[in-house]
C-alpha cells in the first residue's frame, strides 16, 4: 500500500510518500509544496490545489492521510490553514482516493505509541521506522511522513 501523508499549511505544505508492506515502512519520496512567494491568497490556494493534484496523479497513492486542525492561538491563522486544508481535501476527493484524517494525538500515538510525545521524539521515530540516514528538514516534511505512517497504522479500519 502506498500512502501520501500531508501536513497542511498556508504557504508550505509538507508531503511524504511511503510504502507499507506488512508492518514495514519505506520512504518513497518527500518534500514541500511551497507557495511562499505567492502573495495573493486566491492564487496561492489555486497553486496548492493544482500542485496537490499533480502530486497525486504522479504518485498514485492508495491512501491520502492528512492531519486535522486543532486549537490555534491565532484565529487569523486557523482560517487560512482551514482554507488550504479545504483545497488539499478537494484535490484528494477529486482524485477518488480514500482519505484518512488524523488528529495530532493520533499521530503521536501512531508513531511513538505515546500521546504526549514531543516533535523530537516523533522525528526520531520517523527516521527509525523509515530507515532514513537523517531526519528530514524542515519539520513540515517530518510531520507529513508521520501522518503517512499514522494512516498506515490505521489503514485496516479505513480500507475494510
């Protein structure tokens, strides 16, 4: 099973493509959809949508795993991230692939087995589970890979 993990953001969207065989994971590719240079919010959303569609068409994942939003201190930030997340979900829906949404708590538990794990612990587990020579940077990528792994850990429930 090939899983595309997405870490939603307003200008940088992390993605991680992994393959799950049995209980083993392998990293296929990872990176960023980078819209930092696009100042117009409508153009940025369109860019994110098109790049996500292209990524899905290129990689043909069996599952699309994306993190749900949680509490934000800045209400302006949550609105723009929600808009970006909406176009990310729309791209997956238009591509007709199953979507798994996970909470930050599920990601922590799914990767480390501990719901209060910090980012460093999660990053080290991602590196270990995927047998990577180093922890991917920036954090958006490591987060996307952890979201993909979480989707893989929950896939029996989704794909049944």
